[in-house]
C-alpha cells in the first residue's frame, strides 16, 4: 500500500473508531518511515468495512459481518474462516491475517476497502462478490508480473 493509499484512508475514514487512528496514521505518513505496520492497515481496512455494513443495515447482526469477511476469505483462500482455521490447526479466536503472507495481507486489506466502497454504493452481495473476485484475480496477476522488463535492442 502506498502513502497515497494510506492518506486516502485517513481522509476518507468517517467513523469514530477509525478516527481514533488518524493521528497515528498521519504521523507515520509524514515521518518518512517507509515501513508501515500491517496491523494498522488491518484496523483501518476492516474498520471501514464494518462501518459500511453498519450503514447498510438498520440493525446489523453478527452474521452480516461474518458473511462479508467469509466472502473475502473464500475469494482469497478458497475457504471460509472456519475452514481455514481447521485446516491450519488454529484456535477459533486466532486472527487469520496473522497467518497470511505480506502479499496476502495487502490483498485482504484492498479487498476489504473495496468491499466497503461497494457496500456504500448499494451493490448487492452477488455483484460485490463478482467484482471482488475480478479484483483479486487482477492483484494476483500484478504480483506475478516481473518488476523489470528486459528490452532487446
């Protein structure tokens, strides 16, 4: 995630919960520190998705949140949270992002942010799932592209 992405999150976050982190994010962005803790990204991206779910439902229930994160895990990992934890011998209270690679975490955060945006647009679950699946495929392609292109002269 770039500094521009992070600045966008800071500016666009509107909830009280994500607002608590704004000062810390702003300090990091302008500190010149190139290493930004992925736990901070996790809090903001997940918080944005939770806020979008709250805005989308008059009385959000636990299954609303679970359905959204499981959709993203199924797109990314091919299984829901419960299946991933069982396959990896994790306790039910352990956090899945702690067991993802840095690239997987980056994709998770981007998909959570995109999902929040799509929820706010009023997009239906099946349409969001299709859109996020396409985004995931694009991210995978970009991760596998070579960083340097060799030009034969």
